[in-house]
C-alpha cells in the first residue's frame, strides 16, 4: 500500500483547509493535537512504529485481526466500530471506502457540519484513550463508557430528560446579560454549579470561592445520591455554597451561578416543599 499522504494525493489545499477547520473547532486542545497527529500519521500505532524502524508485532493487540495502523485502530477495529455505529454520524461514516486515516479525516470534514466534525474529533480522541488503557493497563471500556468520556454520550437524552422533569421551571425566565465587574472590598465570590446526568442515580455539586483578584480561596465537590432535576440540583448547589462560606468564616460573600430559576427560589416563595427546605436552610446559613 502506498504511504503517500492524503496531502500529496489530493493536493496541499485540501490538507490546509482541513487543518484550519480542526484548529477552529470548539474542542479541547488535547483533542485537536491528537487529531493533528492522527492526520499526519504520528500516532504510536504498530504500523507507524515499524515504518520508523522499531521492531514490534504489527497485529492489532485489541482485536488481533488486522494490521494496527491509524485507520484500523480508530475506525476498523471491532472496539471502534461499535462506537461509531451507535452514533448518528455513522450514516456518513459508513460511506467511506478508502484506507488512509488522513483521507478518512478529509472525507468527514467535507461531508458534515462543524458540530458533527467536533463530535468526530471527540470520539476519535476517546477511542484512542480507551485503546491505550486497554493495551497498557488492561482496563477495558464499554461502548457507552467511551462515548461518555468523549463528553457527548447522552446530550440529547439529557436535554429531553431535563425538559421532562423540570418543565415547570423552563418558561418565562428572560436571559439577562451582565458585564463582569470586579468584587468590591473584601467580598468573596462563591461560584456553584451542579452536574445532572439522566443515566446515573446521583448529582455532583461543585463550589469555588475566590477573592476580588480571582485567587481561589477554597474549593469543594460532593456527590448526592438520588435522582434530581437540574433545577433542584442547582438549589442544592446554592445550599452547599452557603455552607462552605459559613464553615470558612467568610464575613462578606455572594453566591454566583448560571441558573436564574434557582436564584428566584431564594428571592421568592417556592412552589415545592423541597425548594422551601433548601431555601430556608440557605437563608439560615446566611444569618
């Protein structure tokens, strides 16, 4: 098989256009670097190592059924195939008939929009990560775990889940944009947030305290067992933030979060019993 790059076959403009699209996409830097290395055949797969004079078995150590090059590792291997088939992008991927991975990357970038291209990059990185964990640490990941690590596992189902269980709080709240202003005096800002996933029976809460210079004074995270709507999880996050401020003895502080509905619970009569309990406990901590 010819080892000419896709840039040599299709011309430099195609490769340059692809690289520009890669560096412009909204993915993590490590994901972009991984994709750049995969495109330029710089991943440490057996075929690339052999081409650089390193003696090693060339058979895929995961499925033991093919030559481990970038295309096999990230596309043709049974472990990778199961991930791609489970995603809607498979309708585009299944039309690819070439072999070099750089040609595969170019094909995808020309066939899908930016959002799907970012999905492709994230899944490719997650596949490579899980593959290395399997080869070097003996840790096998399921298809769903690989998808979840990519950060896009159940975005659509989570969206529908949030709308279903939290629909009564999703209307009538206008989006208000405020310009950032530095804190005054010795005021401490407590940032809180909650993570809610439809496929697990817990929520995660994160709290960070910063001074007016942006220096982190304290941080905490915790997990609450049970199924909560995003709205209730944000209410819990407010309570955890006020508890952190009290326990650390901050005299002047303010809680900041991105859920206006949860803020309204603190400043207006709640409509649910659990809201009332969370509001009252938060207010008592402020006193």
